């Protein structure tokens, strides 16, 4: 748990400032993360990064305004109206209420002012995540570092190191002690400086046929100033590979455990998820379903003091390998949350948001239309694409959020209680949608609604809580994993029987 | 101008509805298998065709398999989809209907197994053979009508099954009486006795079809009532 050497305070970024080229050094350093390269200011930001910076620096108005000036149209558009901007920040940063409070009240790290909170209820005391996983976008992806958006990172002089947070035990503690005056970037820099090695995250042996591009490879792609991320679009990233997905498994999880600080949230979870199947995770509150779900696209990286051990193989690749870029992970593995959380923007812009930020190529109108058609929303909104998404019903909003997640063409959709805020008709609509979507993608859904799991899923995993030391330590474990029909007609384990028949939980 | 809200009348839970439709289709196909078995059994009976009889016995596995498959499907829908109202009645009725289907298949097997019992070239009675043929056709017709009524949820057609079954019952009794009077030839009497058993099997198939009709009426009306009481004869529709 010993922190690594504390780096010199990073220079504050001034978005839009001309930067000398140093891509080569960056790349080198990224390949050698242990070197802890101190690559101070001077990273040139790609245009898209500049916009992200502008966007994420919303808290400090002065800086923000400068950023807007420098960052161009996208930032300006995002900034149209303080409340909206904050709203979006809240959504995009994707951190839960608790952590959000923490950030706002103590450090004003991101937003500087109390903004709209994300209304997820607590889940075992762990902050829930907002939108981040929905796109797997760079800016959010690298919010890996809790409050530090990706684009900020290179400018921190730390960009060379893109190690995920699961190695950053203690990051939050350091953030807590940071002085507001130091500025959020420095705070983050410090936080990231204190990385420690952790458990025994395995490496996928021989992942030559990489489903996710290696970090280095991504670098090659996005490092190109001219093409700023262009080639990372779905065509480039998996146009060819998708045809060659081998095997019937999408995820293979081996002995996955998650610690939040001292507390072990889940233990020994070994589940395989079938390709183009719907897998439901059910169980009583606090049994770690959502925690486990978040392991599947490294969303737990975003929670400080979190340690993930065990192995998560995604198409045979170790998701937590050093070589894997969490940005790519979240791009391929989208997420939809409990409460519909569209941006206060037009329907069109909501769907186009992800593709724009990752710099997807192609006709944006077509991308938007395709995503909306896939979500069975097109007929309802095709004449109102410029209407504000907030004018939609809850069910429509949730389908819009799914469309938004689908717009970047993910391979897997993780759904964390996607219908719990919806009425039965809308719920039915979403469930039908899931069934249609599974022709092309794999879905893992966490639900409190057992009937929903029963209705939509092909396989069901039942989690429960094991108590140790009285009731002091509650750890989630998997009790039974089987075909959904089996779980609901002839479960093997008595605890499953008791749960599905409503005798407990 | 807001966004038009979703139309609540658009059908949904499509997969569930598909699944119910599939189970119904599978059941009707099961009855097709039954009719094929019945045709073969009757032909084997008429021509003392042992090979064909064996085929009927072997083929019954398909009907049994169909029974198990639909049974599993219905249980799965109960567990997963929480069916209510008409869906619930239909699925509950299906459990009965497939049991009747499976029993009909078994009766065809029973008929087929009687064929070797009656010997290779037994003396036969043309009157009994003719009545059996008539009975077979009547039973076949009843099963067809039950399928049709099930497919179209036609309560009237379902109730009519009991009336038609009366003819089958009458033929069954007639065959029994004829067997009593068939003569003194021991072998002929043995054959005639065996044919009464076959007639009994056919009569049971007819009863099963009537039971299917009762289930159809239950699906449609939500009330279960027997069309015919074994001890009181068929109930007229005015009751």
C-alpha cells in the first residue's frame, strides 16, 4: 500500500495553448507505465481533447470560458446555460450521489457549485455511476481517475501513465487532503501519483487475436493529430474482427472479487456470459450484483479505494490487463442505468453525442437514425429530432439512453436496473427491445424485479449476501447460475428456491 | 411541439405472445401426429399389417416427446411470464389438452399391440370390420373437429364434439353385441373379443377429444363444465 513517489505539481492546463509535439515520448511512456515518466506540460491536445477539457472544466468559470473560447463549437454548445452544463457534467462524470457530494463539498473538484445530483439510491454505500460507461468515451473513460477527465490527463504531465484506478488504492484519501487552492488538476495528479500494486489480476495469455485493441495500438490510432480519434470508430475498431468472434462466450469471469477499501463487496464470482444472450443478475439488495456488473466494463475503476481481483476475460482478453485501454473497453461495452438520464439537448444531439466525441466517421444522420431505429424510437421521434429529450416520456427517455449507448456500436450492453423507474408498458417495450438487440449484442442486466429476469433473460445468476462476523461483513457471492427456466422452475440450491419463491430477500 | 408519447396500444411482450402461439402450434402438430398414428393403426387393423403396427408403436415416442416439450414450455411460461386472464386459461388448458393428445397416441399404440394377439390369419367378421372402419372414420373426424375448435376457439364446435361422440359410443356397443353373437368358432370369437378391445380404444380416443372440447370451452368462457357425464349421457346445450 505504499504510495509511489509524489510528482512535482503539474502545471495547470491552459486549453487552446499551443503545445510542442511530444507524442512519441508519450507513447513510449505509456508502454512503460512503471517508469512514472514525468512529462510535464507541453502535451499537445487533439482538438477533440480540447473540447473535452473545456467541457470538464466546467467548475471554474474563468477557465471554462477560456476553454470554451479555445475549444470550439462543441464546448460552446455544451456550455449553453450554466445549469444545463452542470447537469451534463453531473451526468457525464458519472459519479454517484455520495461521491458527487464528496467532490462538490470538499474539493469542488469538478463542478465548483452544487449541481444536479444523480439520483441513484445507494448500493451498499457505494456511489453509483452515471453515464460514463454509456459511451466508453475517452473523456469519461479516463475519468478512471475519479474526477480527472481523460483529456486533462496528458496536460497534467502525467498522461504518459494511463494505468487504471484499480491500482490506485488510496487515491481518494489523497484527494480528500488536497487543498482546494491547489486546483483540481493538481489534486488529481497527486491522486494518481499514489498508485500501489494490488492483488493478482491475471493476464490473458496469448491474446494475439485481440478483440480490444492494445493500448499501444490505440495510441497509434488516436495519436495522429490529423485524424484525432477518427480511426477508432467502430469500422476501424471492430469492423473486421466482429466477423471473427470465436466461441460462444462473451465474458469469462474467474474468481472475481471486489474490495471497497477494507470491505469485500463480492467474492469468488466465476461466471461465463454467452454471446448474444441476455444474462440476468438477481439477488437481494447489497448482494453485489451491480458491483459485479461494473467489473465488466471497468466502471469500478472510477470508484476510489476499489480493488478488483480475479480475472475478467472479454472474448478471451483480460479486461484488466495492462495492455487494455479502459476507454476502448467502455466503448465496446456500453451501459444503461436505472434512471433515464438523457442530456438536456435535442433527441438528435443526445444520440449523436457519443459518436461525435469518439470521432466516429460516417454520416451522422445515418448513425443517429440507425440507433433510433434499433431502439424502436425512430417512428416516434423522426419528426421531432430537434425537440428536447426532456419532453419525452420516461420510457422514451430510457430508450433514447439505450439508443445513445448503441450509437457507438458496442458489442455488449450492461443494464443496471434499466426499468425500475418505468411503468409496465414502457418496461414491456424495453424488454422487447432487449430481445431484439440480442440478435447482435450480448446483454447483462441487473434487476431487482425477479419477474423481469424471468421474462427476458436466457440465463440467470442468483447472488446472495454472506454474513461474517455477526452482520459486520456482508459479502456478495453467487449461489446458482443456470438457464433462466431452470432457476425459476427447478433451482438446485435451497437459497435460490427461497428467493425466487419470495420466502426471503 | 413536444414528442408524441408512445402509443400504449402497440402490442408488446412480443416474445411472450410468440411463445404462446408456438405452444399452440406445437400442440396442433401433436394432434397431426395422433391422426397419422390413428390412420396407421386402423389400416394395420384392417389388414393385419404387423409391420405398420410396429411403426405406430415406435412412432408414439414422437407424440410423447411432443407432450414433454409442450409441458416444459407451459411450465416455463408459468414461471417466467406470469400469465393471466386468457393466457392463463389457455396455458392451463394446454396442460390438459396435451395429456389428452398423449393418451390418444397411447390408444393407437394399444390398438396396434392387439394386432399380433389376434394371430396371423385369423378368421374375421365383415360386420365387425365394417363397424370398426366406420368407427375409426368417426373418431378421426372428431379429433379433427377438436383441433379445429381449438384453433379457432369455437365453443359451439367444441360442444358439438359430445354429440358426435355419441355415434362412436353407439358403435362401440354395437361391436360388443356383435362380438357376443359372432358364432361358435373359437378362433373367430377370440378375434372378435380382441376387436372389442380395439373398439374400446377408439371409443376412448373419442372421449379424449370431448375432453379437449371441454378445455376449449373453458378457455373461451372461463367456466369449466363437463359436456357429457358418463352416467347421464350427453348434456343438452339448453342446460
